[in-house]
C-alpha cells in the first residue's frame, strides 16, 4: 500500500491542488452580501445644527446591521445631539417626537429658559429640576417638575432677537400630568433649572 501511495503521490497532489483551486474560485465568485443605503453624517456635527445637504452622505451597510429607519431625508431638521462623521442620522437623533423613544410614557415639551447662559450648561441626557419664580419678585420659587430628562438643546434660533424672543429653547421630557403646569410656568414665570444631587 505504501509503495502504491508513493507511486501515485503526484496524482494525489494534483487532485488535491485542483480541489483547492476550485474551492477558491467558487468563494471568489460568490455574490457580495446584500447591503442597504443609510444616511450618515458627512463630517462631525454639533447638537442644534440645522442639517443641510453638505452635512449628509450615504453609506452602504450590510442588510440587517443598519438602523431600522436609516433611509430618511433629514435635510432642514435640527440635530438633538452631536453626531460623528459616518454615524447614522436617524429620527431619534433629530428634534421631534422620536426623542422620547428612550423615555416611555414621556412627552417632549419645548420650554424657553430666559437665561441663555443657563441653557448653554445643559446637554441631552442631563436630568434637571425645573424651577419657576415670579419675575416681579412676588412669591417664592417652586419646583414645577423634578428630575426631567433634557432631550435636546438646539442652537439659538436665527432672528429670535428680532422677534422679541430672548433666552433659549430646551426640549425636556415630561409626564403628561406635568405638561400643563410646566407650560403655564414657561409662559407666565421665570423658568430656570437646578441640578439635583
């Protein structure tokens, strides 16, 4: 048997080499995996920016690995949080109702903080107490909502000074029961924030 195997070793080696070559060719000719287009940031983007066409590009992600809603057109929408270059831009990254997806049962409410410097201290994900006081100085300050999540801090709106609006908008997440009191306080009183310990 040994002599037979040795005598035919060249034939066996040739057969094995042929099998390996065929397997390599088959693997190389296999179709590429399916991909889906996903809208991504063309460069690093800060929170609050209004997205323009130059801020976005399209990348191909393997099917099933990209975000479920990665094919939207966010041009003209406002970013709720910073996005790095190449990162998908989905509706949960934009100012709007989808911001509350990570906070079941909460409602997104924009409130204007009269002191823009205070608003500049906030970042999405912070939890703050909303404190209201009478700008005329009558009555004390009171907490109108506790430990509310900051959902977005958009950039100051262009032309807000010309419209007579001061301060800066902040989107917060509130329970439906808290919305009326906070909305009223935002209109009638001076609203600020406190960072709970």
